[in-house]
């Protein structure tokens, strides 16, 4: 097979293998030249296409990605190391993937696949408030892994948890993690973690509260991660939503509010569920005991 070399933005050069041409994905935008990847249901070709795609310059990644249709995007994402973006959400299909998935820049400057989540952290702007206003113990739930910083809060009148349409999550059903969130203990730890003192001083104070050195270090590390997340400092972040609503909300303890409705392609998610964004991940909240009474529940 002939090797095709195409000059792209700047001095970058993208090597494309003609053996991937047989049928399937046509990616346009590399200085007007069509470059074909075969990802039409063949796992090997799709993986190869992803590997070649990752070699492109950032500008060429954007141009190429924007030229693809839903089926092409679905196949290349599904057969990549970033497959979570389709495998974790069964309402994202080969018919609507173009509307759900976008390219974002991660914390180390790489272009990666992500969902095109609603603006303002997924909140209805006029409902955003500070967790500092809350107290006591609150039922919480999370549809996702331990590394996430967002969770649902509260229950329905019948004791069930909000469904995924109310959470604006594109899944037909899920088993969510559940627990009880101790807001008062959480706020006490936040006061220490954001105090501006040295990490050593913070560790000492957290250990005096009864936390292990390991978990105290996790809280400090999580806060540093949280404050650099897209929903906190990126474009159309949570604070932007607060500003649009004309409210005055401090970010010190994180945020809570109601999930915004989300319409994507042929999928409608009605929103309205209680939603919370903490400065620690779900996993750290569990490990420290700030979230207790752990369990699971099936939601539709």
C-alpha cells in the first residue's frame, strides 16, 4: 500500500496509511485534502484510525473531528482508549454522537474526547448556591466513578432517587452509588484545606480531626484538582452561571443547585434533580467517612 503524507497546519506532517482507505470515514480539512480512515465496524481499522488521528497537530485534530458524521465519531471513539464517552452512556449512539461528543483540552494540554455537557456545570443558573448554606446530613448519590466531583443530592417523596433524565445524564438506567453526606464535617475540613497555611500544617490539623495522613493528603490533593477543573475555571463555568443569574455565591465550599434540562439530537433530558459539586471527589468523601452509609440503588 502506498503511504500518503499530507502537510497540515504549521510544520506538522501527518502520515496516513492507504490501507485504511477501503471504505468508511472520510476526514476533510487537512489543507483541503481528503484523508480516509476505515472505521466502519472493523475494530482493528478503527483503532488504527485513532492512532493516526492522535498524531495530528491540534489544529488538524479539530478540523478533522469537525468534518466527521455521527457514525464516524461513534466508531472511532468506541474503539479508542477514550471509549468511556460512548460505552458509559447508552443513549449516545451512532445516530447522535456528533451532537454529544466534542474535543476538549485536558489539564496537560492534550486534545481529548469529552461530552458536550450543558454550560455552567450542568446547573440551572438561577438555582446555583453555596454548599456553605447547607448543614446536617444529606442523602447523596452518584452515577459514575470515584474520581468525579459531582453528585446528586436529596430523594423523591417516595424515598427513591432522581432518575437519569432528571439528572440530565444520557443513560436509560443505572445503578448509582448512594450514601449520607455530613455537610458540617465537610465544611470544617474545607476551612482547613483552603486556609492558605502550609500543607504540613493542614495535614496536622486534619489528622487532629481524626483523619489518617493518607486521607488528609487526598483532601488537599483533591482541592488542587478541583480548582483547575473545566467547570470551575473553564469557559461557561459555574461562576459564569452565577453571574448570569445576578447572584452572589461564594465558591469556597463548592456548589449545589438543580440540574438544567438538556436536549441533544433526538434525546431529551428534563433536568430538575438536586446536584452538588464538592471540592473533594466522591472517592475521597467515601474514604474519609464524610460520606457514610454507603450503598447502591437502581434508577431508570
